[in-house]
């Protein structure tokens, strides 16, 4: 990821009032057909399952002090989170990835990522339950 991409994601995170950037998430919702919110809900469910798995793998990489794997996993989650509108999660991933690439202490960045993801997961789960884009 380039420095410009990281800077753009940090700027998007700063503009995002809530857990999810609604303008980006609307592109996901736009993939639904006129009669159903099912497709977007399936995409969100897939993202959440993948993110949960990636976070478990990150926990193991952090525990094993495997900075290379942690950086790789953070980059992957950063990309998918950005596409889902989880700008704060993507920014936290960028922070964690940068720390791992410097072989610095990743504990604080990992904690921030977990907190940002918890907020995003709650918001996205509400969307899955209702089929309606939640208010912030």
C-alpha cells in the first residue's frame, strides 16, 4: 500500500462520524436489486466472517511475534474494510501494519483495531438484521 493510500484512508476515517462511512457503504447497498437487500446483507456477512477469522489470525501472529504475518493480515483486512466503508477499521489496520513493518510494539494499534472493528461490526450487524442502513 502506498503512502497516498494510507493518507486517503486516514482522511476518510477522520471524516467518518460513525463506525461506517455511509457514502462508501451506499455503493454496497446499490448492488441490491430493487426488491431485496439480500445481496448486500450476504456481502456484509461474508466480510464479517472473514474479518473475524483474520482478527483471530492476527491475535496468533501478535502472540507469536510474527511481524511479517501481522503486517500481511493487517493489509488484507485494511483493503476489505475500506471497500465495506469501515474507514476507521481500515485506518487502524494501516496503523497496525506500519507498526508491524517497523517491527515496533503493535499492542496499542491492535487494541485500537479491535475497538474500531467492534463498533463497525455492531453497525453492520444492524444492517443485516434490518436491511436498512442504520443511522450513526
